């Protein structure tokens, strides 16, 4: 069995801790300089994971934007953009979503056995479908990704996915961007759900770095002893 991938959680939130509002359009939290920083972080990763609701609501492309970074990845023997990974119970995902149609990298959908028939019917031609059993457990998921050669994984949300990685103690690093405004509506999507987190008043996380990027701030937390800089330099 391969080592589990280095797992980096990345997201942006408002000052009052929201990832998104309850209504469309999607909330713009970051600025251009920070989007470019995220592009750089993505370029250092082998796979990007988002939850099925994020695929449905945001229709993200999840591709490396910078031509230089794509070229650097090719030089290093990597595909131009990372593998895309998502998770679903019910399988209501559209094969025409950008997640599936854009980019040549492999797409993997982890689903429950109950949802597997529906997921295969919809997505067999555009993704590798993995039946993960009664429930998709994040430990099992990253072990399987490690066996597929993934060494560095970026998890970009949404809330339920971030919560599962954090409460299970599976994150090595958290990159949290705080945007300079409030959402002020509890119907919005918070950063995390309720849960038991390994970091609490008696066990504080290690703040590894703080960086101002224009009008947002990046907080970088080391969440495990594996916390480190990427092996792939030059992005
Ligand atoms: N600000 C940011 O940085 C950022 C980043 C990403 C997303 N977001 C926002 O986050 C919001 C979405 O967050 P969310 O918490 O509602 O949804 P999510 O985490 O994106 O996706 C949740 C869905 O993933 C599937 N899922 C999650 N855990 C699973 C498990 N263990 N086994 C099987 N399937 C599982 C289920 O899909 P099915 O329903 O298909 O069964 C579930 O409904 C969006 O508004 C998006 O804009 C913000």
C-alpha cells in the first residue's frame, strides 16, 4: 500500500466564516492575485477534490490556468492539470459539467453502492466510477488515491467535504483565505459543520504562515507532522 497523499485543504471565507451565500450567484471571496496563488498551489498537486454539490452549484473547471505552469508540469512528466476527484451518494451529476468535459486528466467519482448504478449510467463514459461501499469514507478514499499514484491532494470544499477531512484528522495543511466582508445570513454555507475537531482550546493548531494578498489574508495552518513545502519546485 502506498503512503496516503499529502492532503492540503484550501478555501476562502468571509470574516464571519461563510464559504458562500444561500443564493446564486456564487460569492466572489478572493481577488485576482489570490486566484493566481491558488493556481500555483493546484499546479503542485496531483489531484483536486471537491464535493458533488460544488460540482453542481459552481460548475468549476478545475484546470491550471497558467500556460507556464502547465508547461512546467509537462516537463516534470505530469499531466497539464491535476486529476479531478468528486464524491456523491445519490449520483445526480451531469456528464456535461465542466468537471467532466474540460481537461484531459483523469476524473474519478467515488460513490456509495446505493448510488453506483445511477452514477455509472450517467458518468461511465466520462469518468472512472469507484463503488466505495455503504459509505464513502475519506480515509478509504485517500488510501485509494495513494494507490493510484496521487502524492499530493488539494481538497477545495465545500463545507461537508472539508468537515469530514478535518474531523477525521486527515488534513496535513489548511490554507484559509479571509475576505474583507461579512455575509451576515445564517442560511449561507459555513466553512464547516458542527463536529469534533482535533484542534480545540486545549489543542491549538500551529499557525505556520500569514500573508496579506491585496485585500485578503492567507492563514496557513500546519495540521500534522507531515506539514511541508511541495516537492515540485518552480510553479
Ligand atoms: N469559498 C470556497 O473556497 C468554496 C470552495 C468550494 C465550495 N464552496 C461552496 O460550498 C458550497 C457547497 O458545499 P456543501 O457542503 O453544500 O457541498 P459539497 O461539500 O461541495 O458537496 C456535498 C455533497 O458531496 C457528496 N458527499 C459528501 N460527503 C460524502 C460522502 N462521505 N459519501 C458520499 N458522498 C458524499 C454528497 O453528494 P450527493 O448530494 O450528490 O449525494 C453531498 O451532498 C457551495 O455553495 C460552494 O460554492 C466554497
